[in-house]
């Protein structure tokens, strides 16, 4: 596990309450995760998510993943949990605008202590967001508590790749991304197994390098004006953010960071 002290939930909330969160959405779309629609469909198909099911999205952000599942996988109902006011309010508004509020609800809470009932969801879902949570053990335990015995936990996340980062690389990466830590796929599997789950699949999707290339191309070739507008026309900040994105691009191509996909079943 790569760890950096001093990164808190309040730091993450500041990103998604402010201009930096808007910038991520500009580049990545409402589905603020690597691979967008195709990644969501791949995860849902591998996990067998479909009609007649109800689910919980932990770290749901603006709810785009839930709207995807209701529209394109015919999921009956989704409950999203996120701690950041701006994205929860935005998600509720978008869900209402899309006439899906009867099938999607939001809870603003710490995802490690959601307040949801035990063993009520057919599946727990996450897309490239659990990396923001400090206590991954508590997060996994919460997911297992919420899902029914025999139910599914399916998520993608930014994980440590097969090639290790050195100390300086790890600190720079975690500080820029506001990640308190990142796990390896093996560490996620161990947490799930310890919590009473059987792993069905745990893979590197191999998507990361091509998509970070795409995001940088969009920022430099098409969306520069739009990006500057979102950060108050601050060219120095834009250059600094661009340099950090190029650093992430380097790490991705060196296989030091990856998008992991994990599917597990609760067995107890």
C-alpha cells in the first residue's frame, strides 16, 4: 500500500466542492472515471448486474453511475452515498431533470458509516472513487455489511500498478490526487476475503495509459479555454495542473498506476 499522511476527507471535499472537481468533469464527462460508459458496461456485465436488482453506489459523486445502471441495466433502484455537498446536490438535480428520482436516492454521509440497513442491497457498486477513502478496511466492511449474503460487490478503482513507485513519485502522486493511500489488487482481495467474500475476478483493465493520453490531448487541443474558465483564467494554475497530469501519464505508461476491477460475492 502506498500511503501519504495529512490527506483528509475535507481535502477531498474541497476538490469536489470547487473548481478542480468541475475540471475533472469537463475532461472526463459526468461519469468521472476511466473508460466512462464502456467501463461501466464492462463492470456491470462481468458482475451480472441487471433487472430486478437494487444497489448501493459508495462514493457515488454526481450519480452518473447510478443513472447508467437504471437506464442501461434496468436496475430497479439505486442509493448513492457521498460526503460532498456539491456533488450530492448536483446529482439530485440531474436525477430529477432526467425523471429518475423515483428510482435513485442520495445519502450524504461518510461511506464508511453510511447509516444504511444491513444486508438489503443486491449489490454494492463503485467506480474509480474508493481511492479517496482513507480506511479501505472499514469501507470494504461497510460494503459487505450492506450487501445481502450471496450479493455482489463490484468496483473499479485506481490502484498501485505492478511496477513500484519510489518514495518521491508516490508522495507527488498521492498529494496531487488527494489520495490518502492506494492499494494493490492483492490488498483489495485480502480485505474482501477477510470480510467474508469470495473473489470472482480481480484484474488490471489495461485502460489507464490510453485514457490519460486522451485527457491530456483534450485539454491541450480542444478544451483549454473551457478549462481556464473553470479555474478563474489562472494560466499559472493551468500549467501546474498540466504538469501533474503529464506526471500521471508517465506513471501510467510505466505501469506504476492502474485501473483495477474487482468483483466479489458475500459468502456469510
